[in-house]
C-alpha cells in the first residue's frame, strides 16, 4: 500500500488512504459510499475555500433554490459538512458548535438531494445520508493515520 502513496494517481492515493482507514478501524463502507467518498476527496482536495463556508447559511440558501440548482447546492453542503466533520473537527470547536452540527446539516442536505433528484440518484443520496456517520468515522480514521501517509498523500 505504501507504493500507492508514493507513486499513485490522486484516485489511487485516496483509495489507499480509505483502505488504510478500514484496516485501522475494522469498519468498511459499502462500495457506492466508498466510491462517493473518494470522489468527494478528489473534488475538494484543492479547494482553498472549503473551511470558509458557513454551512448552515449555505444549507438555508440551497433550500430556496429549485430543481437541479437545489440538488447541486445541497450536495455541495453535504459534501463540505462531511469533510469538515471527518477531517477538520477542530473547526467546529473554533466556531463553537459540535461536530454533530455538521453531521446533522450534511445528512439533511443529502436527504434533500434525494428528494429532488431522479430515482437512481435518490437511492444513492438516501444511502449516503444513512451512512453519514460511517463516512465521517472513515475520514476521522484517515485524519489520524501516521503523518508519513497523509504527508505523502498531500503532495500528489
């Protein structure tokens, strides 16, 4: 697995980190949740504004939209809350809220996506909402991997 950290593509690096988290925790996500988690990590790996969002306000603004715009905005809120809760729990403390605040908003956002999307996507986002705690747990385990892993992953 160390080889993936040194020479892998970003997808391979994130997949290897997720696998390492499984080995450390003994808890595994279903295939679609794991794939989605890797997608989210790839999508936000270079987002310098990730931690600057006020997720509660973004969630409320997303609820005012309709159709695809609403689904996209809610998905973004759910994804960002997932990353904050799992990888940056110190942000919650600095903002004087609990990690559960981000989990609750993120889960609600994914359920909102499920409500406004086509059936195939609805099933995925319902599953993601149900497994939100496990997704956060996996990210938390990744955050707590030895620095030699995470340091290498960040350079890719």
